[in-house]
């Protein structure tokens, strides 16, 4: 049973560029959440997708957008990259129908903005 | 949103001893809590969870205690092993499926 997978593992971009990160949820899960984790800090919630729609959003600007596909996989897009966007981007999946649904995380994508 | 905080940023224990990692949460509406372990360069790994209608839950070598009166959560690790060295986060669910994390506690296990 494959867990949550993310690609790429590492990415280096320059300021002003755009980036797309990808996530495949754990088998049987239909909900994907994205988090940003700065060095030495806990993950911060960006947004969550279910049924191909954004359901919840954290305190992140519109430069951060996403998408969910019919197979439940998801993309995170960040436009006009800033130095401060350098972080580990984590994807977590869960099963929407469960009231107390465990979230399982992928290994993350390390984004460096130069 | 309100934040989850931890009392101790770093905890050092001797191998074989029991470890206790504490977490204070401020949102009384939080209904679900998860403890995660994160090793360097990896994503958070689910350890154990607890619902707000419970005060204790046990897993393999781990126990989570929830005290809603003082909004306090703890993770107890029995017979701590070198492989337990990592950063531990507690996460609280305030909105449905939306989790808030604290800054973490680093656990160092000395051989």
C-alpha cells in the first residue's frame, strides 16, 4: 500500500518564477491538504482540496493556488516566488467521510528560492 | 487561528528512560489532536491521536493524555530508544480537517 508521495524531492528557483509541486494521496484517501514548513518551525496549513474544490484555506496569499484531479492527486502552484517562500512543502491526505480522520504526510518537497 | 504551543523546545533523556513531551493548546473548540514525529529531512509521521471526548489513549510504547480543563496534551514514550530521537509536534484540529501545529519539541536520546 503506497503512502503519500510527492514530487519533486528538491527544487531550486529564482525570485519571480513560478513553481508546481505534485502530490499523490495514500490509497483510499480522497482529501489532500498542503502545508508549508519553514526551517525550525511547525507546518502551516495552506489549503485543502476535496472533490476537486478548495474547501479550506489558511492565511496565505493568492499567489498560492492548487488543483485536485479526479484521481484525487493534487498540485500546489506558487507564482511570483519570493525568497521567503523557501521551505519544505508537505502534502497530507485523509479520508473525508471519517469524522476523526488521521492525516498522513508525504516526505515533502524542499523548495529553495534564490 | 489560535496557536498550539509547547512548554519545552528541547528534551534530553537517557536511553531506556521514559520521556514526556508536553503541549498547550489555546482553542477550546479543538476536537481532535494528533502527535507527529518528524525526523530530519522527512515528513511528519503519525504517532497517535486522541479525540476530545477521551482523556487517555495508549499505543505501542506511547500514551497520549488530554486534560481539557487546562488545555494540555502530553505524549509519553516508554523505554525511550535512540530511534525515538526526532522533533515531535502536536497538532490540534480547530476547523474540520484543518490542523494547527506548534513549533515542536526536539527529543535527544542519549545512549
